[in-house]
RNA sequence: GGCGCCGUAGCCAAGUGGUAAGGCAGAGGUCUGCAAAACCUCCAUCAGGGGUUCGAUCCCCCUCGGCGCCUCCA
């Protein structure tokens, strides 16, 4: 398969070539665990989850490493505020983060290293840098000298002398260069610390990702990813340290996801305009968040619109509700196919599926593959998926036109194509009944209608219809619609769905 | 001051040097007690101007309008 990815380092799409044939090592910068993950985190980890899934689908043996930064200034401060230790605080947020990822159907990476478990590697790396003349010791820590690495600035595309250094950063005149950064921070009183040749302290930001990625993947590994905001200085610094410490190439392909925007502005902690995954998952089925995020190519900005009340309170997320509707559509399609297959399989053996349908399925398989192979275009892939779903429903609507044996084969082929897409994209993978139940429950919670009340209304309306009292039946339906619930009379009984955001 | 991104239908959003996927909303149908669901049909010339080209939405330049990074951030 001809796979191309956009490499931030070269600012262009290029053919993907691995260091070792058939194998991919990828490292993604994970969260600093001092707070709940927000939609921006969700975006990054969903995108790289699809990347890992796709690479496996393409036949590679993938080693996916995603770290937890469990010690840094923010962790220390937050733990202090909360009256706990950094270790307990970090563990709490790692647990919560794991729950969030599970709800987003982000698969657990192969290795999830924590900084505090890798002090040995980190200290050794700092030591190597000092020995090679790239690090120097000041009274509060060890620093990396960016002027000692002539490739500095290559990733972020900037020249050292053109940056407005000092405009926003307080210049520490002890440092040899304002852009020099800490490799090791000596501990102040009451700060957690680990022993080192320079005294007790903790790792600076950046060094942990270099040390851990190199430990698990080795120099010159294939893909390093993260949000675009990490390009500078984090990834730039990682490259500098790693190349200087090992004397070898660090990473082949750098991939960065775009931001999540709220009202056109970047969602960020400092602006305070962020929403956590948990907040969103209270209002919609969490898989809808994933589907929503996958609707935009991973490098572009995602418009995450928020509906606010006149007083400024959170009302809802229209985009997520729309995505949830598509989610329900997808699962309903899967369920129709499954039920039809079960009915047919009980009485018939599969025959030859109609040519047109086989063609549509084959076209889809190829379109899915080539969309993802072209810089992981999951947004395009979802477009193809929508087309296949429509094809499936159309086929089911007109199924009687074909003999049962052909129908059975066709339904199986459709299910196979949909399952492949589900596995690669990580959507529509759940049991359809369970997923639809969950989506319905979310909707009822949103509109504030108890299930018992809904069931009762449906019962009363069914009775009214039985006695042909259509006026009464229509009244009940209108009342429910007013409250955001739409009824649908299906052959097997009355079904419902929530139509209000 | 430097570097960079974006502007595609009411909204969200792919994409390509040869006349623009998909979704939501909307209109008209099939179906239905009526509806809904599902399906069918319809619905854009790609911010503006100039240039290159046989031909540009896609390449170049300019203008306007958004935004990002250069500080912690996915």
C-alpha cells in the first residue's frame, strides 16, 4: 500500500518508509496528569488511535508508546492545593484519563510509561549531554545549550535570531542563551525529588519524552506525534537533546494534529474556554464525540461550537448532537443488517450476491484504504462510509427484489465491509442494541424525560391506536414531540428517538 | 518583529489544473391511519482582484477578513 503522511519536519506529504521493514514504532506525547482531559486532548488521542489502528490494518507490526507525565510543576502545585501527594494526584488523573479514553474507544497503547518510573534513564541522558558538552550546570539545575546544536529550529521552521526572545519570557541572565531549557531542576525545600549527580531534583519538561521514547523505540524511530502546540518548544527541544545525546537521528516522521476551536479561538486552559471529555459525555454518547472529531481532517482546526444560555451557562453542543444522530443511524443500519442476516440464515444458504452490490462493497473497501493511506484522511473515509451505509439501507429497503440466497450473501458482504471500517476508524464497533440503548438513555437525560413516563405514554398511545382513536394517539405523540421525543411506528412496535439537542 | 495557517452551499466539512465527496438543515416524492424512520430526487462555481495556463476553486502575487506559534498547553 502506498502510504503518505504529512511530515512536519519537511512541511510536506511524503511516502511513509519505516526504519525496520514491516514494523512501526510510534510515540505520542501523552497528558500531564494534574487535571481532567478536555476535548483538545480527545482530538489528539483519537487521531493517533486511528493512526495506530490503520497502520496495523495496513499490515505493520506496531509498537505504540504514549506516556504519562506524572511529575512537573503543575502536578506539584495541584497536589499541594489538594492536600495530597504528587503520586496520589497523578494516579487519580491517570485513572480518570483511562476511563475517558475507554469511553472514546481509544485503544490502550502498547506501552504507557510514566516519568517517575524512568528517573534512571533520564539522569543517564542528562549525564550524557553534560559529558558531551551540550549541558551545563547552574545553581538551580542543569541546562541544555541550544547553541551547541546547529539543527535547532529546524522542526518549527524558525531562526534563532528572529525570535522575539524575552518579549514574553523572562530572561534568566544566568543562562547562556534565553532559549536554553532545563534538563534537571534541583529541588527546592518541600519539593519531591530524586537523587542525581547534581543533587536531588526532578526532570525538566522535554527530557522525559526523549528518554522514554528512545528506551522503548530506539533512535530513528518512525513516528512521533502530538498536538501542534508541542512543535515549539517541546518537540524542538526533544530533537536537540536526543540527537546530541545519541549522535543519531531521533525521529523519521513528525505528525501533529490541529486544534479544537471554540468560537474560532483555540480551546486552551489559559483562555478558560475548554470543555472536558466528561462534561461532553454527560450530554451525549461519548462515541459521538469521537465521530464528531473524525469528521475533520486531523491537521485542520475543528470547530467545536457551544450553545450558551443568555446568562452564559452551558446549554449544549450542537455539533455533538448532530454526530450522535449519525451514530444512531449507523448502528441502526448495522442492526437491520444483523437482523436480516439472522432471519435469512435460519432458512437459507448463501448464494451469489448481486453484482452491483459486490461492486459497491469493493469500491468502498478501496476508497477507505486509499483515503486513510493519504495522510490519514479519516474525514474522507467517513464520507465513503456514509455512502456505504446508504447503499446498505437501500438494499434492505428493496431486498425483496432478490432471491433469499443472494440477499443473504449481500447482507454478509455489507456487514463485512462495515466491520472493517469500524475496526479501523473505531466507530460503530459496539453491539448495536447496546449502543442504541446508550444513545437513547443519553437523549432522555438531555431532555429530562424519565423512561417510565415515556413507556407509559407509548402504552397509552398504542391502546388508543388499537381502538382507532387516532385523535388521542396523535395528541400523545404531539406532546412527546414537544418534549423532544419523536415516535416511530415500526412493524415490531413503536420506537422512539430524541430529536432535541 | 519573525514564522505559519485558514477563508468551499444556511451550518459542519472533504477535495482536485479540466467545470466541487459526505453530513445536518431545507424542498419534492415512495412508504404510512397520520407521522417518523429508511430510501429516491433537488439544493454551491469554491472571500475579492490580478497573473501563469488551452483551461484554476486547486499554482503565483496583492487586498480584505479570521486565527495560530514565538510562555504552560493536545
